[in-house]
């Protein structure tokens, strides 16, 4: 767990540095989901940067595609491409655009950005795995604002209907979206009960506690898809960003970034 905490701090530094350098991006929701995605790439998932399309690999689908800086940092730190390339975020002709592109970068499973679609794609991958008798797992990260979209619930019904126990949906519940509080824009509670009603095994956790994250990821869910409701904080680990919706799509000035990086080093 100590190693995961150390890795998460490193990834958060990458997120802040690259988005500040780019002058655009989505740092708030990237920081809230950092511990979850770090646990996937550096604890749970079976993947190989030397063979990114290996047929037996586990798959990660970033349905909340605006958190691309987080995914890019995890891929770079896993060895899929040079860490130095993170500095090219959102530049013209860079492979690291504002949302992930499957055809541009090794390790990207699904091009995403239009919210609400990731779970549907994951279901297709999961069904293919069942047909091909493969034992790989598919992990999907959704935002809590994203689950306001109807397609998410159509996909939830589909996964339960086909007993896709190779699918895990993780909802990053930081309670904020671009327009403010999720509860003010369109309330989603009781979110855990809704997933249960749709036929999923549901686990609710602190999305910043690696023990809870690992236990939830490692738990068995035979015959049913699994939903992990991860309670998180927007802008986690940077005091002046935490719980502030303006950092959904607003980057830091260089002075602010220096201050944030100092906090992460203390």
C-alpha cells in the first residue's frame, strides 16, 4: 500500500505539471480518480506495455474521457511510452490529446470523451471474452455526473442480463461536475441502491483508501457484474483545489502549480 501511495503522489505531480504546461485540461476529476486508476495499473490489472494488444490482457475503459491526463500518466509510468512525452499534452500533432484516442497511443483501449458510452463498449468486450472463453477482466471508470446519462443505465441492464461478471464499473463519486454540485444539476442518489436494483453486486468505498480499493477490486462477483461506488474528493491532495468545481476544467497558473507540487512533496 505504501508503494501505491508513493506512485499516486508521482502521478498527481504529472497531472498538475502537464495540464499547467498545456494551459488546458481537466485536473480536478483526474486527481479525484488517481488512487483508483493507480490501484488498477500498479496492483490489479494484468497488462504488459511490451505487448499492449495481448489477447489475454485485462482492459481499462476510461468512460470519463476528460480525465485523460490521469490515464496518460499511468500509461507512461507503466512503460507504454516515454514519461517525457507527457509534456506534449494537447499540443498540435501530439499523441496525447484532450481525450484518449485508441489509434494514436499504445495502451488506450477505447477512444472516449462523449460521456455515457464507456460501459456499453465494455459490455461488448466482455461478451467477446465470454464467447472466446478468455478470462480477462474489463474495468470501466465513470464519473458521477456521467451516470446522469440514460445510456449508462441501458448498459447496466445489459451487463446484468448477460451475467457479465468479467465487468467492473467504478463510479468516481466526487459530487461535482462542470456546472456545480451533482445533486443540484440532476441528483443521482441513492446511487448504490440503483446499481443493486439493476442487478449488480455493489461495494461502496473510500476512493482514497488503498486498502478499501484493493479489497473491492479483489473481491469475487460470480454471475453478476460488479459496481464499486468510490467516494472521492475533486482535486484530491491539493488543499486549495479540493472540493472546488471550478477545477473541473480549469488549470493552474505556474505559481499555483508550484504551490501544489510543494504540498505533494511535503
